[in-house]
């Protein structure tokens, strides 16, 4: 049995890391996927590797209204519909407030909050017409507890939670579900860039005593994407190995 047979999905930030792991698992489960990433060339290569007509890579800056509209349009044009939208694209620009610039603050808010809003709005419009769909927003455990040196990122990831719940209420009657995932420490380029000391400090807080793999976020995204979660909307699922439970 495949969980997403015939479904069409779009994953922002899908060229690598958690987004690519989600896209890969979706394809394994029978979906066709659009990878929309700021790095269009990497998205194209990743789509090719996912194989033969099952994936399309496209350049998209999630902070640009036209780019997001075009990415959703590409999914509908190429594959005929849009069943699953994953708002995953993200960056960090860490610094304590002593050093963080307003640009660093605004850039992170823009990518996570505005980007997720644009993706939710564009996908929601298509899904509302279809009468079905699942939108999955990638928040972070930082949005629950707040992280030292991440006032921008923590605010953005908490913002995604509020937005997820508000959008879930607006779209529920149209058969569209909106849920969020809060990953903890997951092994990707984003976290491998972290100083060893910061990595060790995070590890010490994890009851399961290990970092998570991108595939362990992807399996939860697959659950939210498919009909096994058909009565769930506005939910926030933590994927943290028990950290900050
Ligand atoms: P990553 O850096 O490996 O991948 C992020 C991808 O997003 C890249 O391909 C990048 O090109 C793309 N991207 C960046 N800005 C973009 C923009 N404006 N428009 C479109 N694409 C853009 O990061 P990751 O670790 O895979 O993180 C994916 C998501 O998971 C992010 O939202 C991140 O905040 C969240 N997250 C990650 C962790 C972790 O531990 N890795 C934990 C919690 C939440």
C-alpha cells in the first residue's frame, strides 16, 4: 500500500535537507512533487534524481508573491492539481540581541512567516476549489521554548503556529487541513553549521540522546499529508526525541 498514490505535492526549500527528505518520501509513497527552492539549479538536480516525471524542480523565493503563485501554478499546470503543500523553506541568522541587526530580524521573519503565509494562501486557494488538501507548515521547537541567540527565528517559528491554527479554521469547511511540525535537532546543513559547543549543549537536552534524521521528520509529514490524519487540523506535532516535552 502506498499512502500518497496519485497525490500532487509542492515542497518549498525542497532542494536539500528536511524538504528533500519529505519530497523523497512523498515520491516513494506514490506522489508527484514540485520542489520549489531559492536554489533553482539544486532543485532541478534533486528533481532529476527523484526520477522520471515524478518530480519537477523550480526556482522560487518564498518571500516573493509572484514566485509562490508561479510555483503553485506550475504544480497545477504540470500535474493537474495540488493536494499537499509543505511550507518548509527556511534560514537562520543567529545572534544575540546585542548584535542582531534589524535586517537579520526582518529577513528571518520574512522567509518563515511571510513565506509560509504566501504558500498557505496560494495553495489554499487551489485546494478550496478542489474541496480537499493538506497544508503542512514546518515550525520548530524554538517556536515553543525560545532559543538563546534566536529572537528572530523563535518569533518566526511561533508565528507559524498561530498562522497554522488561524488558517486551519478558515479552510476547515472546504476540506482543507492545515497542521504544523516542530522538529528539534535534526541533522542537516543548517545544524551542521552550528559550533560544536552549541551542538553538544542541545544534545544534552534530548532524552533520546541523539539528533533526528530528516527522514524522521519526513515520516510525520507523510502522515499529515495522507488520509491517516483525516480528522486532524490545527495540530502541532513535535518531532524532538522528547526534548522540551
Ligand atoms: P537547509 O538549510 O538544509 O535547507 C533549507 C532549504 O531552503 C535550502 O534548500 C534553501 O535553498 C531553501 N531556502 C532558503 N531560503 C529560501 C527562500 N527564500 N525561498 C525558497 N527556498 C529557500 O535547512 P533544513 O535544516 O532542511 O530546514 C528546513 C526547515 O526545517 C526550515 O524551515 C527550518 O527552520 C526547519 N527546522 C530545521 C531544524 C533542524 O534541526 N535542521 C529544526 C527545526 C526546524
